[in-house]
C-alpha cells in the first residue's frame, strides 16, 4: 500500500474510533462555558454601569473615571458632588449585600476567586447553582455604592458556577467537573479584563503557591476564554482595557530602579495581605449578626472615601491617568494606601467583590510613586514614569497572588505594552521570590502533591517509582511450617508467637502455600481433628506473591483486592524460594516518609 493509502487508512480509523466525537463533545462544552461567561461579563458590566449611574452619580454626584478602553454607558447627571451622601452610601450597599449573601448563599462572601480555588481542591469542583447569581447581584451592589473591589471575583464565579453546573447535570467525574469549573474562571476573568490568554493561564496558575500550572486546565480555559472575550468585545468594543503611549525598554541602567520598585511592591503587598486578613479576622470575632458586618465595613469605607473619594469603587480612571504621568506623587501614594484600606474593609467585613482589580490600581499607584521619584533624581535613566505604573501593576499582583507568569501576560494584554516584558519579568520574579509566603488567596495549596484533587494520582505515580527491592530492609523474616506438620503440633507454635501469616514449605523446603490465623479458626476449637489435620489441608496453595522487581503500586493493588495485610516475597526467577513477608503498613509508612521528605523545603527562597 502506498503512503497515500496508509494515510487515508489511518484517517478513517481515527474517525471511526470515536476520538473525534469525544473531542467534539468537549469542544462544545468549553465553547458553551465561554458563551455563558461572556454573557455573564456583559450582564455584570452593565449592572455595574447602571449602579454607578444611579448610586454614585445620581445620589452623590461622584463620577469615577474609567480606563481608556471603557466608557460610561449612561450620560452624567447634574447632581453636585456631596461628600456626606458618599459617607453613608457604602454602608447602605453593605447592608443590602450582607443580607442577600448571608440569607441565600453565605459562601458568596469575600472575593470569589478564593472560593473557586477551594472548590477545585476540596469540593471536586462543585459550586452551588445559586452562588454565581447571588455573587453577581451582591458584588454589583457593593461596588457601585462605593465599596472597593474588583470585577474578576463575581465573573470568575459566574463562569465557574456554570461549568460546575454543566458537569453535574451531565454526571461527569470530579476531575472533569474541576476542569470545566476552572475553564469558567479563565473565561470570566479573561473577558472582563480583555485578556483572554492571561485569563487561561491565570485559571491554571492561581491554584498553587509554587510556580506550577494545572496542565489539564490550560487548553479548556483557553477555548472558553477566547469565546467569552469575543462575545464581550462584540458588545463593548475591541481593544485593551488601558491605553499606553507605546513604552519601550531601551536602557539597561533602568533595571536598578526596577529592583527598588520590586522591594517597594513586596513591602506594600505584605501590608495589603496583613491588613486584609487582619480586618477579616477582626470582623469574624464580632458577635453581631453577619449581615450587619458588611454595613459596618461599608461605613468605615465611606469615612475613608469622605476624604479620599478616588479610593472608592474601581479606581481604574486614576490608574489610566498615572500611565500618562498625569497624577501627582501625593495622590498616587494616598490612592495606594487608601485603596488597601477601603478594599480590606469593603470585602474583609463580608462584602462581595474581587481583589485583582484593586491590586492593579494599588500596584500601579506605587509604581507611579517610585517612577516619578526616580524621574526627578535621574531623569536621564528613568525617562517615562508611566512604565513603572505598568510594571508595578504586574509586580504587585504577583507578590500578593503567587502568579508571576499569568500576571505578566495580564498586564501586557490589559495595557497593550508588550515591550515592557523584560522589566516586568525581572520585577515579578523578585516579587515572587521574596513574597511567596504571603498570598491574598488563602485557599491556594503549595503544589499538586498537596492538593486533595491529585492525592490518588500522586500516590500511584510515586509508588510506581519504588520497587519491593527498595524495601528489603522492611521484609520480615518470619517462621514457617512444614506442609506435613500436624495441627496439634502447630498449636504449640501458635500459642508462643504473635505471627499472623504462616508460610508453608514442602519436603524439598520450597515455598508451596500460606495461611493466616483466621484460616485456622474452624479447626482450633475442634479438638478431635487436631491429629488428623495437617498444614497442607489448611494452607492456600493458589498464592499471590511479589518479587523484588515489582513496583509498590502493584503490591498495594494485590493487597487491597484480596483484602490481606501481607504478601510473600519470593525470588524473581524462582517463586519457590521464600524471602519473607512484606506488610501493607510498612509499604504505606514508607510512602508517607518519602512524601514527607519531598515536602521538606530545600534551599527555600528568602523571605
């Protein structure tokens, strides 16, 4: 047969094997998740615009700025700015949001990405169907009444919730549900921030503290993220979220100030994480109804906003201006510190919203501060402070989230500044190495070994790398009996030992059978049979054995299938030569010691 015929035959076999149908089903599912996530992003963005128009604008006369890639959907009102309404508005929003959350879906409190991470590792990807709905409504209320937070939390839960719902309705496995849930996270985040590639990578990277990706998630999340991004942009327009002047990195001397920026971002990130969870723990200790707590947090947020109104809501407008060097150092510093406080009180008190959005603003503001200072000191080296704003966005979120790779891509896509990849990589690497022990996502696990989602897989993988020969020091040299030994004689041996399994040897001293103390139960209480029964009558001759070359995964399978506690170890080439007994508990203890040794830190990064 010629090459063309061989190719056609293989192609026909592939079509008939059902693989294309299987791939088609999964493609349909991920596209469907992307469609729902995209529509959810559109709905949430519209709700936020509607809320800002009616609450902040019409009531308080406050019109927060927008990034270049977004515009207000409603014309501004003529309401004059009123700080006193702005003081109490976040409290009212917190009261409504708190009542909805704690009445219908308590797990929707806080920032939604952490809830999705927990569902992936601990709950088989399961999210209650009502959670995304409640999260959407409460987040829109929290953010548009002045609460500080990001849009990625609720959008992540919309996509994740639908992915989980779809997998549950289709009776898919936990693994498949986790993948579909994570694809929903990537789709939601990628669409709302107009960064589809980063959304897919973020969904795979944010699950772990170590620089590790969930490989099963990347392609599904990529498909869903592209679809969601296209749907969102068809309604609200194409392009990046922020605009930038087309910065380029051209001076290696600028790396020195970037190193200083990384240190500043790490210190700021530690302050942010400690403040956020300090406020969270404080409100959890308050002995008052839960639905009141977000109102108190909202009131404190309003007090801060009374003096620093630009720290309320999203804050993207000032970040956009900072990129073009249009904001003073004092305003940028106040924005960073104030945003940390308002976000901590808005969400840490039980309010609803994301933490990525505020992190972008905080990092950009601190980057602007450092960039403008260095521009004043060495203007010939730092010529454009706006580059520090963009790199600061990436570095700060890396420091608080342990997601260096996806964050670099995120900020590049969001700002259309791909020429700053080199300084971003430097700053993000330093931030990750120094700040790895602190994270805004408490539900992250260290790596795949520590994830309950992979517990069985890793046990199998590790056991397959170990051989019985590696455990020869644990193989027990036990007493054996002869096949022609009378049971009455064996009773004397049995009464003087704690041994549970007894190998049996034939006249040539070759291993021919085995029995346990359970097998002699019927005979031991029948005295008149003691001299008639020999050990050949009791032993099991169809024996399951192992050899020094067999892997421990196979050994455990044999032990569990027959529900026995030990396996006879025999020579590889001669199963009649008995070596000893390998007990199940020794195999498991050895596995636990190996895993514990793997988890011990080696050359830990400085902290």
